């Protein structure tokens, strides 16, 4: 399984399209341990606004390449269709290393396990 995801900044002016086999781990890397000088760090791209699952990492990479070739208008439409308000889908709670991700049903993604409440 592979994930294609889109991050943006708080003004929604720049997009980053990425691919991973572990979405939660990759979000952690982007948000909690950013690499100074990286594209996401330079442009403050820490808001997950879109994600989709693919059957394999190979298919996810192909989809990432496809999305990167799209116009900004087409990418915006893809995000808006799945997440009309462009809400950040990753919620970082104090004391947790990984975010809780809530994905719109339109994306047909498997549910992420809910955190155990104390």
C-alpha cells in the first residue's frame, strides 16, 4: 500500500505533493523533525489537505508523478472536491508523537486506528 498526499501552508499559496508507504510517519517527519532547507520547511508546508491510498507504492509513485504534472487549478479542484474547506486533516495533540488523521470519506481510505483515551 502507498499514500499520495498534499501539504500546504497556512495561506494555501504553495502545495507539496509527496508519496510514502506510511503516512503517519511521514507527517511526523515533515512536522516534528523538518529538515532545514527542504522545500516543505522553506515554505512552511505543514498542513495535510489531501491524501489518497494506492494498492502499492509503485502505483502511488505513478500517481504522485501524474499529480505533479497537473496545473495548479486542477490540483486545487482535486483538493476542494475531497476537502472543500481545505481543513488540516492531521490533528497534533499535546503529548502524542503522531497526529490523528481524519480523512474525508470521499477519499475511500482505510480508517486509521483511533488513539486509546486515558
